[in-house]
């Protein structure tokens, strides 16, 4: 006998979809029609449902919630588990069930972006609740491995890619970088050798194309171990075609496989995994990993275009035009005698905490006035009296002069809607589907007229304009030339002019140190130049180094907000939106206290706060900040200013999000009220009877 679902869950599917899902359930279940946890995980691997954002721990939670007290899923509970899993994988979608059914019914010819391990007995041992709960405890440590040994972070010499980006974009690390981590923990060569590591790696990430087979066959891991493993600092390595990229689930299975095969002195499987994860790698007690990057800041190959000459053929002629791409002759960093140290994000968080920067605000949740169990009494409304009762209880009319006109009778207007129910002709989700389809359609004519906003373009920050204090005439001319060079993308000349202006000002003042507000202007202007030429990391270090000058300013000096505005702009570009939001909240606090909330500078901060809220998917708060900024710009600058138009475009963009759109609700019911003062019909005059003659 088969167990029926007792949850009362029903799933409405098309006939072909139900047949296909039933076929998939039968292919992954046993002869009794039961699907245990291991088979459910195997299905999740083959259908690419396991990612960094939905690891095996999430699959286990869905399985336990759908199975209830059972240790398996039947057909009905399998459909229930698919519905729960759709809400986890697609939390922001309106119809997640349709998306996950499409994903499950899609046949994948090869694992192009997610690896599928070899499902043997040793791998199946790891698919139990106890082992997966251990992986859940060490999840923070695994994510820190993915962050610290990320190739982009190693190439930049700092943590540019954070954990949130790794989870959202499903990023991984190269197998050679994982060998570096094992070397730092002493696993090479005391516990396993390179040959054994590659053997385990081939089990977890088997080769599915020629490039991966070539990588495993040619022994690139052995060559890397002999050449690079002796270095203590992490340096950038060249990419090799076919090298496997290890994600969160790959690390968990690889650590578990090593624990099963190379800890023979321990008999219990859970103790083996705990020995590997905690005692050897310390991923639970010390999840943060200390690494040291080696980066040569003298080179600028990451941010400048180093392409050579390109030939462009003109028409059918044999002649060709030579295109010389713009490239500065000198590196801008060569002008800096002491390059700024780029801080890690933990240092920025510590600085924010020391300066009492407002914390990251929690999501505002609506609170019901009378939540269950409904302690407050219900609100009652008086029922209108009928016309008959009103006539009985109405007081007697007083004698009035016939010349006075009678008063106007009060008539109640009926509520909107009709008395009969007007149910929608089609379900609401189909109406939303049409709205989503219209969003993806071409809207070029409307965007050209600035009537609509292109949803593919993100909201825009409004950068701060750093204006120097009152300066001598010669210095002012040099600073203006620096701004002109920066606007024309000649950043080397802009930086040189800025250094020259500072030296001229020092000669004019006959001092070695300028006032704090002047020093802060030059430091912030340098950071703005770095930010313009897309050196966001160096700009972050420049703004962070300005903290020393910031401390010399008075408490009520409005220039104190410039530091946090610069930090917020760079943090948005680097993708750290929570830190950027805290930075702009501090700038908002300073400007509202020093210059007021109805100024252009404060409205600029409001717009940038709206951008941060947008990237954090908090669209209603983003919309409120944009509206406030627009109102101030309209009052101070007018409707045709560039800042006003930018905020208007941002408002249009945030309105296109699904969570901010207000659907059209139809009134499904209405209540009838009897008019207490109805219009009375005039009595017709009767015909006079004819008298008898």
C-alpha cells in the first residue's frame, strides 16, 4: 500500500507535465515507489538544482519538511517537495513553480556549469542527515575558502569578490588554489599526496569533455605542486583550459571523500568527517581564513587597455585604416610617491563601528492592528435605518412660515462596486504573466521619448562634486584645468595638474601643511580621479587614508560627509551594497545636522541611498528615497536640471520592479444601504366627478 500525503497539498498541473514528473519520480524511486534522501539529492544534482545559494543543506530541509515523519517521499509528497524547492530557488519570481518544472523537465546533455559526481557507495555514504548537518556547521568556512582563494581576489591582491556575490553568481575556485589551502593546513604531504588528491578530484568532478580529460592526463597538478607550492604568498596563476572549478557542494563532497579514504584509524564515518573539517582544517571553530596576497602595484595591466594596433577594412578596397586605441604613455600610479594601502572590508566595518556609523537597517515588517488570536473586539459600524423606521421615529414638524423653502434632504452615496459578484475571467497569475511578458518586449520608442525606463539599466548614482575652498587665482586656474582633463578622460594630466595646484598653494601660503578642509579636498579629488579611470580599489584606499584629515575637522563641519560619500560610491561599484548603505546613512546624518535636509547636497545623498536600497531588493524604501530626492531637486533646481532628470529616471526604473507595482484589484463584494430619504412620487390629481344634471 502506498502512503497518501496528509498535508492536504494539491498541485494543479497540465497532463503532459504531470506525466513527465511522474516518469521522473519513477526513474529515481525504488520498486516500492519510495524516494529516499540519497535519490532526491541525486535528482537535484542531475537537474542542476544544487548551487552555492541552495546547497545540500537546503535540499535536506525541503526533503524533511515534505516527508514529515517518513524517511522517504511518495509521489504526492514529491510534488509537494518540488513546490517547496521552487520557492527557495526562485524567491523573487511570481510563478516559481512553472520555472522549476521547466528546469526539471529540461534534458541536459552535459554538465556545462555544475559538476555531477560519480555516485558510488562511498559518495552515497555522505548523503545522510548527520554528515550534511556537519557540512551546514562548516558552511561559513567553506564560503571563506571560496572567497579568499578566488582568482579575481588573488589577481587584485584584495577581497574584491564577497561571499554574497559568490552565492548569487555561483562562483568557484580552481583546483590548484584548493591545493594551496591544503598546503597551508599541512595536508600535503602528511595525509595525502598529489596523486591521491587528483584521484579524489576525478571522483567529485569527473571529466566530461576533451579539455578536462587533457587536464587530468597531462599532470598539470603535479607540475604546479613542484613549482608553486613552496611560495608563501598567493600570486595570480594562468588559467588552463579544462581545469575544474570547485563550488560549495564540490568542496563539501571532496572534504568528505578525503575523510573517508585517508583516515583509516577512525571507524565511525561522522567522526572521520569531523576530524577532517574541524581538527585538520578548523572550518567550524575558526571559519575566517588569513591569507597573504602578493600584488605588484607598479603594473596596471588590469585596468588599462593594452591591445595593439587594429586594422579596419574600408568597404571593398584593399586599403585598411589603422586604429590606435587610446592608452596613456605613463601609468597614473607612477606619479604617486606613496601609493595608498587598500584596506580589507573588515577594516572598513571596524572603522564604521568606531565612528558610530548607523547600522544596517532591518526590513520593516507590517504589524497587524489585531493579530491572531484576535484579542481586541471587532470594529462595529451602525446600520442605516430604513425609511419606514425613520418616518416613525422622526419628530413632529414645527409650524413654519410657508414662505420658507424646505431644506435639502441628505442622501447617502452608495459604496463603489455592484451588488452582484464580479469575479475575474482569468486567474490572477495569468494577468501577472502578461505583465511580465510586456516588460520583456521592445520599448525603444518610449525610452527614446523618456516616457518609460529600460528595466535592463540599473539606477544611477549621483557623484559628489568636490569644490575647493577660496583659493588664489593661479591655483584656481590649475584646479579648473585638472577638472577639464578629468572630464576628457586624460587622467594622467588631471592628476599632474592636481599635484601642481597643491604645491602652488603651499608656496603661496608659505607653509608645509594646509588647512584640514583644503587637504581633504585634494585627497578626495585624487580619489575621484582614480574612480573615474576605474581603479576602484585604489580609490577605496585613497578615501580610507583620508580618515586622518577627517579627524582634524570640526564636529559641525559639513565636509565630514565627503569621506562617507566617496566610500559609498566606491563600495557600490565593488558590489558591497550593505557597507555602501551604512556609509551613505552616515553622510545623511551629518548633512541633515549641519546644513539641513532640504538642500541639494542632502538630496544627492537621498538618491544614492535609494540606489543602495534598490540593489538590496528593498524597492519600497528605494522608491521613498527617490521621491524625496526628486521633490527637493524640483524645488531647488527645477524640472529640467540633469540631477532632477536622473532621479526621475531612477523612479521609473524602480517602478518597473514586480514588488513595487500595485495590481488592479476588482471589488468582489459590496453592501447595500437603504436610502433613509427616498424621493417620493408626486400624487396625481384625480379627475373631478361630474355632477348630476
